[in-house]
C-alpha cells in the first residue's frame, strides 16, 4: 500500500496462490493501476527466494537499468 501511494511507481507483488485469503488477494489486486499482482503456484518462501535472487542477479539489474535508468528496486514485507 505504501508503494502504491507514490504515483508512477511500478510495483510487482508476488504471492502464493493458496497462501492468502480472498480479502487479502482483493486488497492487492485493487491497490493501484501501477501495481502488477502475480499469484505464484508455490509457497511464500519461493516468492521470497525469487525476489532475493533477482536482487542479486547483476545481469537482471543491468537490463532493468538499461530499460528504466534511475529505477531503484526495493522490497517490502518479510523480505526486509
């Protein structure tokens, strides 16, 4: 929700399809037009590992910087 309050901030949310309530899913999916919510057929640990791996992938970060110069990646929730 805090990231969604920053207009123009692209946000990607990963969550386990079977790990959240219907209400939680609705909250995430209606947060903002700048939010891309992705349900994953895995557990929350997988979602965390995927984000951590991307944040440590120098090739991915270089690609992101080339497409969106100046973009800073951040995470929220239990990854912090």
